[in-house]
């Protein structure tokens, strides 16, 4: 299903240019010519908003403030596309909750790349919150629980994070260095042996299902889906 994008600008030339190129790239496009119209058209079916700042009536800043207050529109990704190129304006836009800030004149290839990047970030964020089931093992990141055959088994924070990260990348070899960086962070001084110890403890808790984690000798680990 095509993504739906709401384009908000008071310049018809800009609206037509964006509408043509976005539709050509496979998006469904709605347009609004001012802030009030943008707020009226934004809804749960809107996947992204491209928003100008300087418009009659409500400006782009106020549009974002109002959209972020409403449950049905608060999570819609927003990209500012504006002639206001001062650093202070960009900082304000991002602090208000916009996901990106692009200064006119428009580069269509650049805009399309930034749109895809925003969608990719949201999809990755959503996937991290989705429950994952591997055979009898079910990982719920929202509840921070792991169940085996329907029975909840306690996993300490780091063990949970290691198993969840492996489950997010099934059938991929994940190096010890990657796990150290992602789970412990670059500023924490821990050795690769730490990863091995956590994997051993995870396997003990997985019991009969421990073989879903495969050791890649000299490299790291792979979770077999």
C-alpha cells in the first residue's frame, strides 16, 4: 500500500512540483495551502507531512505544536521544507518535534532520499517494539518479558537486550564487537569474554531451546530463525 504524504505550502508552484514528483515516486499525495487546512487534513492515515514555515494564518511552527498535542496526529513524521535557513530556525524546528529540516530551493532527489530515511527510521523503531516469536520462545520488548512455551522466564536487563538484538537480526552473524558496542556502549570498558558469559547464561535459561543461538567460532553468534 502506497504511503500517504500531506504537502503544506502556500505557493502553488511548489505544491504542483512536489505533488508531481512524489506521485511519480509512488506516493499518495494530499495538499494544503495553509496551516488551518493542514491541521484539518492531517489524520491517522497520513504517513508523513512536508511542511512550510512561512504561511498566512498559522505558520509551520504553530502547526507542529497543534499536531503534537493531538493523539491521532502526534506521531506523524514531519519534514520542514522552508526558505528559513538560519541555524536557529532549524534548531527550533527540530526541537518542536520535526524529523528533518530542509532549506529551499528544492532538490527533488535529496528530498526523496530524506523522506525514505525518515520512513526507514520509523519502521526500524516500530520493529524494535514488536513481539518476536522464534519457535517456543517469545520476546516482548514493550513488556520486557521472555516466555518459553508460554511460561515467563526472568532475564536480567543485559541478557534480555542481547537476546532481543540477536532476534532482531535472525540468521545474521553478529560479532562480539557489535554486541559490546550496541548493548554496553563504546564508553563502557568491558571485554569480549563478557558477551560469551551472557550468551552462556541465556542458553541456560533457554534450556531445550538453547540451540537457536549458534556460535560462529572466532567471530560471534547467530540466532537461527
